[in-house]
């Protein structure tokens, strides 16, 4: 993989974006031991640093056309999917079927993910979805089951994935709650977003820090007169004095906004003084297909760059959660072939970057999506579904395995309801093993995932203990 040193000024162009949303003043407080354990530096790369990289497949990924049965279940799959079914001969076989009586394969352009799986670096977690409680086909048909609100609606289901509580639908996200538990004092470097504001990282004591490329935005440092592109710091000094004055006003909303803005400006100056971005390695990721916003590969490239200088952050923080958004998965009128191949290539490049830095065991990457897709097609694509497969990657993952019950892809199956597949495990069951590996104790997991008591605890499940 091509690498080169970036000049400090060049990397600073991936500027910190000062968000304007106001986080709640109070939140959950973690123990002092948790704070101390998380704050000690990782100068010697002793393995104590850990990061989670969450990749949202926005729009609802058709995972049933990303991994498909190749032997006993293929005829049912072919009958259900019709012309949309992948050809058996083109599927890239997986070495291990997870103890299931079936052979599975990735679609033909997902070679990188197939290799990661066969090298025990990636796992498939089958048929995950938003749940209020465990449900069955019978309980759904007789309407005795409680189901998530506005099932099959993009915004609502995506939000329930990000707040990880379909029973209570809280306003704060699971990553924000985790940040409040790991750090009793707000830590601005815990949650980092590469794709703007998101529910997953919102609502905690400290809002997520956004890294992005320069853009014409009122929230960038340059537009406030603190960068070269705005003509120097004179204008910035004026703005800063305005904020300082507004921070003492009796208007609490204006005062809070001004104080938060001053914090962002002070933090930018602090990072510049610490020469945070010196020594960054550049990894040549794919630009991929046309996307709205920053392409997936470039987002993961930036995550790799940030990870390469993680010890430069003030306090040398030992826990971070990154949010990455891969858009355009709502395939009503198309197949997801291009997106699937691009996701595979991007994850492959990202894992190579982690191996190059020697931190592949310390970074766990996982996918989430609004929902799965319908089993049958609408003639042009697939419609909104419910359960769908997820992918988890990293040296701490029990890779080369399929975890959970793979659904039987036919209309008479007990897994089938209303042309959708019924989730066999909840969002909480999927995320809990990752947060447990991250360092959360059982009592803290109950605070992060407040409805997890409604489901069987799967322990470490697909994560190495």
C-alpha cells in the first residue's frame, strides 16, 4: 500500500469542524477507576488503547445479496430472489460455515472481505435487527408481539440502531452514553465523527469532534478568521471577543452557545500547539462510486490517519469511537453490486492500514444499517426489510465464523414474515460484546443498553475474551 508523509499544514486541511449543537450539561458518571484506566497514555503501544469504528450502511443494505447460500439452501434462495439471485458459480466460498449445514459465499466482487473472513479477521453476524423483545412468526401473526415504532421507516429505524433501545427510543446515542461512562469529565476526543452530526454520538456530556475536509461552512475555523484562508487572525480576534461577551449574557442559550464556541477555538489552538498532526501516514484508499458527501474510502483513510497519531492527542486517550457513513444503500430500483464491492475494497484497505500500524488487535470495525431488505424483489430492486446481516472486523474478533442462526430464505420459513426476515438477535445483543471488549462492565452495559435485559446475554459471543 502506498504511504507518504503528509506535511502538517496539508493534514490540518482535514480541519476540526466546530459543531453548534448543545449537549446536555449533566449525564451518567463513570467511576474514578474507569476514568483513570482510560486516561493513561499508550506511548509504548502496550495494547491498552482500543477503538471502535462504526460504519453505517445508510439506506438499508441488502445483505442477502452480499452473502448467500451455495449448497442446500441455494434453490430456495434462487426461487425467492428470482432474477435478482446471485449465480451460484460466481459466489466466493467461505472456508468455515460456522457449524451450519450449509456452504456460504460472498458475491463475486467482495474478494477483500472473503479473504479477511478466510484469514479469520472478519466475522458475519447473521440476521440482526431492532427489537423491543424477542419475537416469533407466531407472535407477529397473532399480534401479541411488541415491535419497534414505525417499523420499516428509514429515519426511525436508523435512529433505533443508533440509540440502541427500541423500547424507550432515547434521545441520546449508545456511543454518547459510553463516553459519559468511560469519562466522568467530558472528553472531547472520545467520539469522533467523519460524517457530521449523528444520533449515535449525540446527547452526552461532550459532543462528537468532527474531522472533515475544508468546505464553505460557518463552522470551520478558517471562516472565523483563525486560518490562513480567511486573511489572518484579526477578524478572529473580533469574533472571539464577541463570544467572550456573549458567554456572560443572561440568555442561557446564547451563553451556552458562546461558551461552547470558545471551547472549540481554545481546543483548536491547543491541538496546533501540540503539533498533533505531525508524522501522519497517508494510505491510498479507493475513491469508490459516486456518493453524497465524503466517500467511504476517504473517510476510512482519514480514520487511519487519525489513528496513526493517536498518541499525540492531549492526555493520550485510550478509548475512541469513530463514526463513518457509507450512503446510497436504499436499492428500490437497483442491485447493491457497486456498493458491496466498494465496501469490501475499503474495509480491506483499512485493515491493511491497521496491520501496518500494528494496531489491528486494538481496533474493531463493525457495520450497522437502517434495516435489511425484503426477501423477494419488486421487479427492479428490493424494498424495506427488517433483519439483515452485519460484519465485524479486527484482530479481537473470532473471525472466519458465522455467528447466529442464518435465516431460511423462503416464504414458508419460520424466519419469514410480511416478506421480511425476522431478526434472530437484537441491536443490543450485537453491540454488547463489542462494548464488553471495549472495557464496559455488566452494570455499565446496563446503562449503555437499557433494554438489554429483555434479551439473552450472549457473553463475548463473536469477540475474543
